[in-house]
C-alpha cells in the first residue's frame, strides 16, 4: 500500500503527466518517501522537450519534492531538492532512487532490531555483513561491535555505504566490492576472522559464498531472505557443516502480497 503522503500526490501528478508534450515517452514514474522529503523520479525513453522539464520542475518545487529525471540511457540526475535519506534511530543513510532500499520502513527497523538481537552482540565482536548494500545492517551493527566489514557486489553501493559510515562518524566499518559468487578465500576480507556473520542476499540467494560462511567458524550466522526456496537450499550447506538452526522468523515486509521476508539464526553446534 502506498503511503498516505505519496498517495496524495497521484491525482495532480497524473494530470501533469497526461498534459506533457512527451507523455508517450514517459516510461515510468517512481515515488519514494524519504526523511528528507518525498522523492519523484521520472524516467523517459527519449529526451523531453524543455517545456516539459520546466513543468515537472515547477510541480516538484510547488509540492516540495526532491525531483530526479532520467532521460534515454542517461543516469538519473537530481533536478531539485536535497539528498534523500532515511533514518535508523540516530543514524541517517543517504540513498539515490536507483539504489536498493527496503520498501517498508517500519518493518525494516523491526527486522534490523531482531537481527542484531539474534546475533547477541557485544563490543568485542567482529562482524561480516555480506550483500551489505548501502549499510542498512552494517551501520547499526557498527554502533554496537568492535568492527564491521561489509561486502557488496554493486560498486556504487559500496561507495554509498562508505559515505554513510563517514556521515555517521563510524570509523569501525569498512566496505569492499566483491563478486560473492566467487571464492573469497584470497581476498583481504576473506583472510580475516569474523566471529559473527549476517547475510541478506537477493532472491537468487547466496550459494556461491555459503561454503566460505560454513567454514568460517563464526559462532552465529543470521540469514535474511526474501525467497524461502533459496534460504532452504543455502541453509543445507550450513547444516552439513556443523551448524544448527536455532531460530526462524517471518516479517511481513510486503503487506497485501504473498511475499514474506524470512530470518534464520544458525549457531555452531
């Protein structure tokens, strides 16, 4: 369900888009509720006429929107408004509209709190956060432990996570770009010791990195999943290597759909 503040924009936005000269080249429109304000992203298949750009910009300014425009194959550019961010407690995580972020802010906060609780953190822990994105778990982890290493396959997200750590004065979080389908044994971070591991992969799961996780010796592993099938498949690797499933939970990240977010805690047997 779209948030009330975004839903309120739809009638006027529809009228605006329908009146553009280039309405037929508008590919799609995205709306995001950020803590810096509402975000509007318009993607087009060709260049818009300058009159259309001015009309969209005026609409954004009149409604205090953060407006991004992505035309043809160009990258999305911010036309007006400040950098969007979302808050996690006293932390602020900056993002761009094309970045992956969790769509349900309330459930995201509950999910993070549960993951950190299940990891049973203390200030001596060294935590590995696989598929870390822009630091959604890494930054809350870093506030409670000795060090966090975040690994992400999208280079832009690694830069964003590094910037977010600096923005929040967290000097104990480091981030690396890596293909997690490949053996990490020869990487800098792969040679380090981590006593706890969190992973939050995409729907395809984390099969490529599971042997490394299973052989890491980590005391606790929390696996966050949006696909029960790949969670079950990947869990088998841990179970075959001396881990036992200690807790399993579901979070309704996507209300009114058949999709659920799952979380599993594995402990070394």
